[in-house]
């Protein structure tokens, strides 16, 4: 058994947590990668799992946010409207070059399809249709947007329209956009929509196919969201997410000069973030983690992990294994009986667990002999007890002999 396995066995016997299994445990800790230099105006990179900020530049600076405004529009739609309800598209007077779903006034289309049209092609007409459906008018909807921002703690954010057009009072920060996107990512439908490169919509006056403006969805296999934006005041904006090594990260880039720069900055941030993570397997299937004594027998019963437990840990996080197993068991016990559990935690948060199973059968306690039962039943030291018993036996024999001899005389 290697050093690590010996530590597991000892910890199991004592019922304690194992020490950290980070790479630094066996030697000097490797230095952390240097955060990248990203030329966008402001940006942030966070762990979507626990919200930890991994790197940032002016994360609380309020800037025009362009169509990432539609994240709040989607947030309210998902909370206020049934997905199957069909909304009536109001008249929408477009300007050349703006993003549209192509709705006709009076067209009836489902909220679900409107969300795809809002988040993939960034349809401004879809945003106005949702605003009317939620609040009855755009101004009333903007009021709801700002109240929601207050409830969510988006301190650097203000909304002036549901679309993201350049307008005084429409701004946000990398920190707030990240916070809103992380909240939205708790919704399964939202995650599915923003991870969709192309979607056929069936409701409305006619079928239509929409395509995501997030080009990274098609070019980078591990990117799975979220929302682009562009106006002349905001420049290029991208809230993006990706999943690798069992971790999901989210980045926000604001004020990039071009779409190419926006995408390059996003890839740079996400790749840096994933370089901080490692997959670890602190518990291997079949590994002996405990060995309680078997009552009534001079042996121990090995308990082994029922399956491997793999976790993702960021550089500097501690990975620990806690063994919960009895100190003693009583047979008979068949092979494969669950007799405990191994719990793996990352920085104190449970990340996985597996049952501890008996490696082989254990017999019942051996049946004691008649002498052993007598020995156990009579109190006192064994030598004294057996000496007294011997004297008593001799006295009985002498008494019997004397009685027989008297009978013969008479």
C-alpha cells in the first residue's frame, strides 16, 4: 500500500478527515498563471459555480451595454409569462441596420419562441413584444426592469429601454452583467436557448429560423452562451460562458473595438480561467478506506469504495475525504454490504460521495465451548476459580468413597 493509501486506511480507522490532496501536498506549490492582459475597456471573469472572481479590469465601471440589456428582458419574461402563451406583436418602427426577428404587427407568437428570437438574433421587435406582454407598455416594463435590478443588487446598472439602444440611463458594469447572467443560468430553458446556434421557430404567422450572433458557439466546442451586443456608444460587448474540466466559467467583455477583438478577448479570459482548474480522483473504486474489527473474531473487515469519485478543484482549493465507518461490526456480513460512506469536499463544500462496501464476507462470532461458558459465567480470577473447583471435585470423590465403604461394613 502506497503512502496515500496508508493515510486513507489510518483516517478510516480513526474516523477523521483526510488532509488536503492538492498538488502542493507532495512538494512545492506551482505558481499561479498570470492573469491575461485584455485590451477591452472593462471585463470580468468569474466561476459560475461559486461566483468567485478570477480576474477583472474595472469590474464596477458603468458603461453602455448594448443588447446585453436583453438579459433583463429575458429575466422578466421567464418569471412573469407562461412559455406557451402567445403574445400579439405591436407595431414596431425599425431603423436601418437594427436587429429584428421580423415580426408583423398583430402576429401571435409564443413566449418560448420570442425568447429564442430575443437572445439568438437579438430581435428588438421581440424585446418590445415581451415588454408589452409583461407590463402592458414599454415605459411600465422599464420600471419593472429597474426594480428587478434593485432586488438583484445590480448597483452599477440602470435601464432606459428593453432593447439596449444608446440612451441616457441605459448602462451596466461587468460585475452586474455577470451577476445577472449567473442568475439566469439557473434556469434550464435559458441555458438551452443561449447554447443553441440555430433554431427553427414554429409559432407566429409563418415558420422562421433564427441564428445566434454569438459566433463562438459554432467555433469553440466548450462555449455554451450567452449574449452579444453592439452599438456605437457601447462598442462590442459579449457575456460568454464555457464548460471544461467539470467547471463552468463566465466572462464579460465591454467596449471591445471589433467583433474579432471581442471574441479573442473572451477566449483569452476563459482559457486563462480553465488553466486554474484540475480534475482529481481522490477516491478510486475498490480502494480500501476502512477496516473495522469483526466482533468475536481475530480479524478486520476491509471496506472498499463502491465507485470512484472525481472532482474539479481550482488552484489553491483543498480537497478532503471524510470517512464515516463503524469501528466494529458483527457477522455474518455478506460481500458487498454497505457499511459506511466516503465524502469528498472541495473547500468545505461536498463535491461527491461513495458507499463503503465489505470487500469479502465476515463470519458470525465463534460459538464458545462448555468450559468457556462456565468460565465466563463464574466470577473471579480464573486460577482461583479452577482451583476451588478442583478442591470441590476431590472432596466430592472422597465423600463418595467413604459412603461406599460404610455400606460394605454393615
